[in-house]
C-alpha cells in the first residue's frame, strides 16, 4: 500500500496553468491549447489519479 503524498503543490500548478489558459483565451485565442497539457496533467496529479 502506498503512502498518500501531499498534492498541494500540484493544485497550485493546476491553478497557475488554468489562469494561463484563461488569459490565453482572452488575449491570444488561437494559442490557448498550449496550456491544456499543463491543466490536464496537474488536475490529474492533484486528484491523485497519476
């Protein structure tokens, strides 16, 4: 059985990437998809799915 590790760092990175994606949607609509890998990855790590 694995010990649970703290996911606070991953949640902080998720919200950073989410904010970056929102800014890109507003300013450079055609480049918002560049932030999607960070949003999805750190959401999964924050939920402890990976």
